[in-house]
């Protein structure tokens, strides 16, 4: 039995034809399903007798269930979601500072194989890729959470568990469904895909021309430091990654993109490293999104990282700005429930 989130418009049209119903009903059904955050408003639809019963017997509304919900002091909501087969993932809804707006952070894999040493997700290892439908259902759950507090899910980022570029086919299909006018209606520009720098994936995302934004988790301006923090850095060097980012921008009307940089005490937060980063970004339309490190406990290598001191962080951003780099600090969200960047780890609230 399929979930509606698993089906494209064409697939549902074929299914209706097999059941001897007009395929034209498919667009209205999916539009209602997405607008209803995973529920079809049957009383508002004019459909032939028997279609609702056939749909409910042959298609599940969804298969990703909320196993636990945590709400942070700042209003951030973290969902532990249970998949078919029992595995779990986490997704996060973050209210915006602008009233009635919210952002969603969704996962692309169960666990992660990148092994980034300062990220809690890495400690779970990699288990499997998520399907497009499972990612869509995260979107629908977060849309429902935003509405419950009087908001609207305005943007979505693939910055949760997993490396999106290693599950790109399913990520692209999920984006099509979330962004499509007749489906999720979010629009491609409201979606961001974050990567540690998987070069073939960056090129494939550009070739897909879905209008999605790109964010690169760089975290160091040089290959040696980066390889210590992100094992994937040993495969793709900084220059190679930035060249791929240039190609992505060239295919997206030179739209500005973001560089994610988590400041770690004594590791990547020196003024010299700020100068190296500024030199790397010279003549590039990119902004630096500086992250305060969110505690994750002992890392895979046994290290316990610390956040940069306020003085070091301010000196770092001042150095960037003095060299005309657009940079800002990302405000941490949901730290008290381990929902902030780098903290997702498919845990129940009691674990």
C-alpha cells in the first residue's frame, strides 16, 4: 500500500485510471492533501461516489508517525519521527522572529556517514537513505506544527540528519513535491540544500534547475584543518568545492549562496583563519553564516570541542567584515532540547 506522499501526480493519475475513475481528479486530491498538511478535505471536494472509499482502502495518508515532541523555551519544536520498520529520525520547526513565519529543518538519511567530528548525528553512523515520500512527510508534519501555533512554514532546509548529496535523487524528487504549485506550493527558492562539499552532488543539483538554494558547510578555509573536522574533506579539497559552488551560482543567475562555518575554540577561530576565509571568498557573491558551537558531548575521535569565546567570535567576524565579506551569526535555536545545528541524533526525550 502506497502513502499519498509517495506518489507523483502522474502516478496517482495512473492509479485512478486503473480504478476506472477520471485521472483529472488526481490534481485536486493531491492539492488538497498538501494544503491540508497530510489530510484530504473530502467534504470540500466534489468527487465521484466510491472514490473516497477506494482511496482510503488503497492509499495511506502517511507512514511517518510522531513518536515524541519536544518544545524549547524559544518555541522551537523537535519531532522524533518513527518510520516504517521502526527506525527514527528528527525534524525541527523553528518560529521566525517575524510573526506568523516558521522554518523547517528536515533529514535526508537515517544517521550519517560523513563522520564530522563535532556533529552528534555522526555518532549514530549511517543506516539508510530516506525515500522522497519520507522527506515529504517531514515537511507535512512541520507544516502542521507551524499552523498549530498560528504560523506558516515559509522555508525548508535540508540540514537535519544525513548528507543530502548522497541521497540526491530522492532529495530532488522531494523538492519537486514540496515546491510544486499543485503540490506543496513552497517554491524552489524557499528550499535550501546543505552539503559538506560533495562536488558531484553540487553539480547535479545545479543541473536539476529546481531553483533551490545551496549552502556549503565549510568550517575551515584550508584542507588540513578541514580534513580533521570533516573526513569528507580528504576527498574534495576546498578549491575544488569552491569551483563547484561557482558553477552552481553561474547556473542560478549568480544568486548569493551561504557558507556555513561553525566556530570551534582553538581549532578554526583564529584571526589568520578569518583572513584565509576572506581571501577564499574574494570576488565571490557568498555570505558567511557563522555558527556558535552547540555542545554534543565527546566526539567520534574522543575530543570534546568547545565554543569560541565571545571575544574570539567577535574578532573573527570583525576580520571578515573588514575585508568586505558579508557575515553574520546564526542565532542558536532549540539548544535546551538538543534541536540546534549538529545536535540531531534520533533520540527519545529520555535518552
